[in-house]
């Protein structure tokens, strides 16, 4: 792919603040036009610093920052084809909605008539036409969020940067604005880079998620892959919805590694190609959707044929049927609980609350990671 096909590239980007804090360590990513990228990670991991480097509000200590194939490390923020939305929206209280939105075009000295046309267009697109003359201080959180969006988009950036833009909204509003944001991004086809510490938000919105930890990139993956195939213990724990079974390597063959664990000899796929030498400490990550629940009365031969040795005894703690889906919570002997769900027809009459069963999986659908 030619360089110009990328909207944004970070190559070996580092940031160390003047006080010596290493905030971003060797960040690498190539973003294609129209991608929705989320930076996800706990507070202080370097998400905002990276976003501010892209916008130009923060300098890059070393490495290359490229926008549409051009190195922009030394370019002023206002010269970059980026626009930024902050968590508190930073609207001007003394200006009405229209004036707030027009502000960026005035800075660019766009002729009045042309600016008015563009402002009207974007106000219309975001459903703000009716409140264009109102003071922003009198508007709701959702409306203020939309005005901030309109103000950033009216300058027609190549890349929109969003720093926890939904953080100030309540849960319901957050959900509906999430949907709007996604539709708008698809419609406009521009690249969005979004900072959040909320997994659900990143999973719902993004094409790819960059998980950061203490300044470093842990993994860059599409949402689904992030929880079915985490590449480190940090990501597996941060994303949450999976079971982690620690052990030591017994043997590794053909990309499948077998570990000795507290639950016996269990296996998963070694997708990262880790050197799985004997006795190395590793863990099996079992995503919820890879888990099958097998009634205790199934024959050993059948179990072996389908799942190999990957079967752990459990007791069914709760069992609830919603429509055609059975939701269960099962408990392992170490008191770990796992949520499992499946079609009712598959389990009806064979699995009962309080009864025993096996948590089982095919080796290829679990992943082994280091640690
Ligand atoms: P996040 O956005 O993931 O919460 P930040 O990028 O804000 O993380 O911060 C990353 C690290 O850099 C933290 O250790 C933070 O304390 C430090 N940091 C952020 N801004 C500054 C600054 N202006 N001066 C010095 N250190 C900073």
C-alpha cells in the first residue's frame, strides 16, 4: 500500500515530558482513511498524550508522525488537517450555537457567505438547525456534545480527534450519542481517533482498538479479536469477559500448547508463536463464547473426541431461560465463576441448576499467553 493510502502513521513515536516522565514508548500504527480507532487503557497509560501529539498540542520527543504521507512533527496544530473535541467541549459561553460553530472558519478567514453556507449545512446534518440562535449555556449535555462535534467538523478535517467526548454524559445519553457518532463517522468517511477508558465504548464504536499500558501499546486489534484472542495477560484482564487458567508448559506442538494447570492438562492455540519451552509459566485464556457446557453424564469417549482433554468439572450455580437462550453461571472448584450461554434445545432437561457438568472447549478456540 502506498504511503498516501494512510491517513495517519506513527512510527517509533516516543514522548518524554520535561520532568522525565516517559509517557509514550515506541508507538507504531498505520491508520487507513475512514478507520475508527480507539485508544483504550487505564488512566495515565498515555492515551491523551498520544492524541495531543497527533493534534500538535504536544511535541513528539522522537519518531515520525505522518498525516497523509507527510511528516508533521514540527507543524503547528492549526496547520494540521485535524480537529479535536475535548471532554468538557470547551464551548464559548458568550456565543450562540451558530457563532460557536462558525468560530473555526473565522480563524481560517473564510469569506462570510461561504462560511454561513457551511455552518448551515453542518447544523442541519447534526439536527441543530432549530437551536442555532440559542445560547449554549442553556442547552443539555447531548446538545452541547453535538455542537462541539459540529464545530470540529465544519472545518472539514481529515482526522477527528476525540478525547473522552462522552465522559460527561449519563449512561442512556451516552448510548444514543455513541450510535449517532458511529453513523456520522460512516456517513462522512473521515478518520476518527477516540480516547476512552471504557471498554464497552471502544468495543461498540471502533474498527480497531489500541490497548495501552504504562506508555506501551499492548495490542492493536479489531474489537472481537481483542476479547477472543488477547495477546497478553494485561489485555485479557482488562477486557474482562474471559477466564484465565494459569499453568506451566507440558508440551507445544503444531501451534497448540498443553499446560499443566490446577484443573489438569489443558490446551490452547499459541497464536503469537511464543517459545513454549517446557515448564514456562503461561496461561490459557478462554473467551466466554468458546465455552461449551457438557452434561456430567456424557461418555468419556464422546467428550475426548470433541474436546480432547479440555474439560473441567463444574457445578451449575444459576440457570435462566430467556426466549430460546439459556443463561448459566457455573462455578469451578477454585471458586472461579464463568458465564455460559447457549440455545435451549441443546441443553434442555440435561442441565439443571445445582447439578454438575463440564466446562469444555476445543483447543483451537482458546489462546495461550505468557505469564
Ligand atoms: P491517559 O490519557 O491515558 O490518562 P496521559 O497521556 O494523560 O494518560 O498521561 C500519561 C503519563 O504522562 C502519566 O504518567 C501522566 O502523569 C504524565 N503526564 C501527562 N501530562 C503531563 C504533563 N503535561 N507533564 C508531565 N507529565 C505528564
